[in-house]
């Protein structure tokens, strides 16, 4: 069996490809990850007796500064040549532009549509918070069937204007975010308190949740302060599931202030919530909350729900790792997993979208700790050891 995979990546604020100390910027990261992923897929397919996939990839890198774009072309060339040499099953086109993103997007959209691209990633790593508007993200997600969008959003600029005395200037400066005046006032009141990050995260999430079914509003974890969010927009629960797992594999890169279970904002920030760094301690806390959240969520749908519907519901509001959610389902005395024919599903590794999750007929009377024999890790889950 041989297939074809097509992918387009648009890096709207690409920079020169490398930072001052030589670290790879986003364009080189995309190309590097593409090569490593293709190798992993091809090795697995060969082991299973399948031919390699045929890959067709299109990369559009853009920076408003022409000299930066010229530098980017020079940095991309060696990696691009290496990809073509190592992967004869790859057809790749890399194109660079020097335009404001607002001018780039209409042309890029038309080109991708004409090519029939369905799998599209937009990386919008703006230098502040005004490089892209809400309407553009909505249009991307509505235009392409399988689209994911990464957007950076500066917190520092928000803080600066919240500190201002002129409320009119504040409203004008943040008009592109469509934030209600009541939300801005709430942020102003709590900005010097412990709950500021959680309040800001919730407001941003609420405001952008209508843009996409799955929004990750998590902050970049920086010891010097909360400087910006890296927001992820997706249309499928699978995309959000994978994104959550990637964050856990790179623990401490991003942070969330709130609950670690299925509903990350269902708490009072004045009295509850903690910093969740997608690390070992965070996952331990998540497992405790998931054990209670999973049966409670199933109960909210009449005591039974398909795995597919369950995932569509939970992945809009959870930072949890997919392994922990799956274990909280199978090792939970209050949950039954049934196959479409009504038989018990014994292995969590065989969980299918059309399986049914049902609240157990005999409910437990006590709060259960992680049960003996479950897959509770005794090591850091992200260590790979």
C-alpha cells in the first residue's frame, strides 16, 4: 500500500532562519522536523511491509524586511538540499516573500486553494499583537479543511496599556482584540495580584473560543515574566490532543494557571488554581483530577457517550496528556468502556472512536486514589526512559 501526503506551511513572520547564537528559527525548525518525521514514518512503514509514502510539501516563508529574507534564503539552502538528497520520495517547493502579512495572506490563500491543499499550517509569530487580526484567523480555519494556526500574542503590551490612566486610549489600542470593556476593567483590577495570569488567560480564551473549536491559550514559560502567549487554533480534537502531548514532551516550555483536569477554567483564581508547567508534578496533579472529572463529564451526557463525542467535548478545555486521560478512563471503577457490539473493551490500546463510555452501574462510594496495577508512572513521563 502506497499513499500520498500533502502539506503546506506558511510562516508569516519568518525572520532570517537563525538567531544570533546560531539556534534554528522557525523556518529551519519546520524543515528539520519534516525530515525527521518522514524518516520515522518510512522506517515504520518498511517494518510493516509497506512502501514509503510520497510527500508533496510547499513552504512559504515571509518577512517584511527584504534583507532578512535574503539571509533566510541562504540559511535554508543547505537544509533544503539535504532534504532532497535524503528523501527521493519528497517533492518540496520553498518560496520566500517580503511583504506585510496583511498583504501576503490573500495571495497565499489563493495559491493554496488553487493547488487543492487541505493540510495547512500557518505560523504567525508576530512581534507584538497587531500583526494579524481575528478575521484572518477565522478565514484560515474556514477556508482549509485541515488547518492549524499558531499565533504569538504579547502580554507586555497588554500590561503597559492596562496600566495607563486613559481608558479611551486603552480601548483604541486594543480594539483589534474585540475585548469587551468589562473584561479590560477586570484585568486592570487584578493585574497586580496572583490571579492575573489566570484571569488574562480565561478572557483571551473566551474571546477567541468562537474563532476555532479548539484553542490553546497557554503562556510561554519565562523566568523573567509572562511575556507572551503561544496560541494554537485547530479544528479537530486530534490536533489539540497531539498539541497537548507535545507540550508535555517539552515540559516547562509553556504554562497554564488553573486546573489540570478536563475543565481548565472551572475554579476561583482567588482561592484555587496553580501553575501547570506540563511537567511530572503537573501530570501527577492532573491524574488526581481526571479520576473524578471523567465520570462526572460522562454523567453530564446522560451516563453514556461515544469516545469520539467525548473527545470533541473535553479537548476544547483540557491541558491533560492523552495517556493520562485514557488511563483515567480504563482504570476508573466508575467508568465502563464498551465496544459497538456492547462487549467490555479490555485494552486501552484498542480504544476506538465508536466505543461507548458509560458510568458504571455500581458507583464507588469513596474518592479513589490511583489504583494498584494502573499505569501511574514512577518516573518523569517526558523523560522517555
